[in-house]
């Protein structure tokens, strides 16, 4: 009886730690789209994608060398490649392209689809089986996001909205695959190895695509590049993958529904972008859905 109680307490502590780590990751990621929006106003989106991956990749290589981390096993390289394609290349590139057409406030609403995408890939790749009611809340939250986009008549920019949807799919797959791999490889090690795996190609493309002059680049654009390179590409994932591995991909993944709230606040305060009442209503409704999904995630 005492042993069972001890194991139960350990499980609760691990789950609580997962939610804390996940929340820290979400807070860090909340600044990604506003920062990307600032950066793409002065940097080419493709250059921004490869440059941020290169900077983060060099830092990751230094960390792995400093702590003398062992190389991944042979069967871990394919999952690492999927992580790299999803979160190192796919999501940053697609969002950077999308933010040429839409504001960060508009794009942030699409982040409400990430929990559903992450949970779906968690079932497909992570072997998780949430209760049926969980899917009701997750799908409801997703429908609210899609309904908002359709209510705008897709006139804001069909290209921007399609790019954001593709970015969400790529990110959801990268999150689920990375979380699954974190259980055996370690949270920060997963993102570091994914960045290092991408580094040769990203470094070459950075050299090729580097502008002849940076004289017209403002300080906010440079700071935004620094943020998405250091925090969005590296530090945020250290907390996020650890949280998903500890608390469950589907369960902790629902914290992403808080990201639009934080992101909209940043877009309004830092970028002075208009945040409509419709955006706020959808965001609040989606946040209510996470409470229901969390209750039935396991």
C-alpha cells in the first residue's frame, strides 16, 4: 500500500512538473509570431528561417560538446529528421511566409489548432489514447478557430491562412515526434540534435542567401532575429519537450490554447496591432475548451 501511494505521488509530481515546464515553453513560444512579424518586415522570410536555424544550431552544437552528450542511436535519427523538418524548417518557414500576408494577431488565432494537431500526432506516433470526450473539446476548439477564419471571408489573405494551416500540421508532427523521442533521448538533447542535423544545410543556405548589406536593418529587427533564434528555436523547446514527455503529449499539448491569449497581448502592446472583439471572443472560447480537454486527456 505504501509503495503504491509513493508511486502515485511520484506520478502526480511528474505530471505537475510537466505542466509547469509546458507552461514556460508556451510563454516563450508566445513571442515567436510577433517577433517573426517584426523580422520579416526587413528580412527575407527564407533567409530568416535558415539564419535562425543556423544560429540555434551552432549554439546546440556547443551545448552537446560542452556536456559530452552521446550520439543518438541509429533508430533515433529518423525521428530526429522528422523533428527537424517539422519545427526547425517547416513551421518557421511557413509562418515567416504567412506573415508577409497577415498580421501576427491574425496568425496567432491559428495556433488554437496546434493542440488538436499535436494530440492527433500523439495518438499516431506516441501511442497515447485520450478519452473520447477529450476529442469533443479539442475538435470544438479547432472548429472555433476555423469558424473565425471563415467568418472573415478568407479575404485577409487566403495564401496566408493556407500557409498557417500547413505550419500547424508541420509543428504538431514535430512536437509529437520530439516528445516521444524525449522519453529516451532527453528533452533538450532532442532539439539540439535536430538543430545539429539541420545545421549543414542551413549554414550553406544562410551563406548563399545573406544580403550584400545589412545597413537598412533596424534594431527591433535584429532583436527579433535574436529572439526567434535563441528562445523560439532552442530554449523554448527545452521546456516544451520536457513538459510533453512528463505530462503526456495530448494533455500538456492543450496548454498551446493559451498561446493565442499571450500572443494577442504581445501583438497589441508591442506591435500596436488591432485586436478585434471577434479575435478576443474566439480566443477566450478556445481557452475554455482546453479546460474540458485537460480533464479528459487521460
